[in-house]
C-alpha cells in the first residue's frame, strides 16, 4: 500500500461530468461526495419515490433520466446497483471510449466491468467501507473512511485520486480477494447489528424499558477494546473459563431462537481466547464440554 502510494496518483485533468446509476442509498451519497470534491453530477437514474427523494436531496443539479441516457451524458459513470444486477446492467448500456466507469460493490472487483473495459473505457471497483442507512448522516460519515480499490494500474491511480478528493483513504484489494474482503466487513458490521438487536430483544423481554441505553456504553467499550487491543480486549465468562455461567446462559436462552448462535459464538470466542493465551487449556475443557452439549440445571 505505502509503495503504491509513494508515486503521485494521476488525478482527473478536469472536473468530470458524473452520471449516477442509480440514486439509491449508496449512489446518491457517493454522487454528493463527488460533487463536494468539485465534480458535476449531471444526470441520475431514479425510479422509486425514495430514490427520487434522495436524488432531489443529494443531487439537486442532476437531470433524472433512463440509465442509457445517464451514461451517454457522463464522463464518469457511477454504477451503484445491487451486486447481482451489475453484470446484466453493464451489458445493456452504451459505452463511449475514454469514459471512466466505477462501481461501488464491495464484493465484486473490476472484472464485472470487463465488457466496458473491452469497449475502451477505464474501469475500477471503488467500494466505501461504510454502511448506508438512507439518513442524512451518511454523507458526513464518508470523511476519512477507507475505500477498496480494484483495477488495472491506470484505473487504480484514477480510483485513488477520486477517493482522496472525497476525503477518503485508498485501500488496494486484489481482484481475487474482493469476496473475502467483503465477507470480513459483513461479518463485522452486519452481524454486529444482529447481535446487538438480539441482545436488546432479550432485555426487553425481561422488562428492561430502554435496552439501547443499557447496552450502549458496554457495547461501545467492547468495540473500542477490540479495535485497539485485539484479543487482549476480551473479557467475560468465556475468557475466564467459567463453564457454569455459560451453561446457565444456554439454559436461559433455550427457546429464544438465539441459543445456538450464542453457543457458536462462545465456541469461536473460546478458540480465540485459547490461541491468544487469554484462556488456559485446563480451564477450557469444562467450557468446551458445556458448549458441546445442552445444559439443564439440576433442581432439588
């Protein structure tokens, strides 16, 4: 990465006319970020009421056109549609040699744009490492984030220039590694949302009126510890080898729908705790036994 950054990236010689296909949660915000960087979003495709509203809010200067007309009007084509829709969409659109084509999928590299590249366009995969909710703060969250860049040499330099213009940090990812890269992001971000909401649901079920307020400092501190200290930031009964507590958790969660998720995550946590030395092997035996079998607490 540092070696690649040592050479001055090639920046677009002039401000580019940008076409956004389509003005969804990602496309409208990235289009707005390019506008802040000095480019001009001249056209966008939008069909649903939500997309039309986003285009009006984030891309007020853009003409709303069908996708082929958006591409025809653009020097920089921004493809921001669901992953599985990119290949058939690209195959259906006109290409002008010398255009720059960018897609924002995290899971796909530049190969999905091969027909466009074969037609004479410069192509690059440019995915922001950020979640998009459709709320106004999405645009502000782009500042300082990393973007995964995949493409051939010249395309990577152009992608890097665009990312730097938008205030981001370029991260070059090889074509073959895109799926694994994206899986890591989804594993962390999407699953975290599920875990937190599952935990809030359990608390709400036992009468906690505001589980979000209760969880916020705990989860925030845990995330901070994980990012700053890695496995050394791990706390809790698994890292202590407290098999009895974990067994009671599993018993309490029976029938809630998350017992097996807890079991799987606890087993993976134990593996990491063992590998990092946080959990001693002799303390792990009882814990792993509990995680392997359902638990029922004895009653007198």
